[in-house]
């Protein structure tokens, strides 16, 4: 019963997110291409109906960041990557490839602050 309620609330939140979608940042084609190259080092692990994941996805849309998304609920491979690489199955989680290593960032507010600092509008 609890699972049903969570899924139903998630679908309602997704609907309102679609209705009240944020405006995208507009950049030159060159700037956007440079950002998209940087985004190849980032992956967001998320659940479709999770309110905290929706909050991060809204920021991605607002900042015009077409990042790779992996649904750790419906994709067993993504769930396994998150569990092994990040150490736990908790979303949202941003996988950041930097230098020779990989960093896993949890917490929606931390992810949003990181994205806003790295890709200012």
C-alpha cells in the first residue's frame, strides 16, 4: 500500500513538474557545445518519481544541462553501478569523473550547488 501511495504521489509531482517547467538558460551554440562536452563526465542516478530527483532534474533543465540520467529503480545495471561505485543505493546521486578518479555526490542540495557553481547561468 505504501509503495502504491509513493508511486501515485510521484506521478502527481511529475505532472506538476511538467506543467510548471522552468525556463532554460540560453547560450551561444559554442558555449552550449563546450558545456555538453563537460557533461560527458557527469551522470545523474535517480528515480523517476523521487521528489528530490525531480528537484535536481528541474535544475538541469533550468541550466540547460542535457546530462545522462540513469534510473536506478527500473534499470538493474544502473542500480548495481550505484551500489558498487557509490557505496549505497540512494538517489539522487551525481557521478563525477575528475582526473583519474570518480566522486559520488549525494544530497539534492549539494548536487544543485555544485551544478550552479560549475555551470553558472
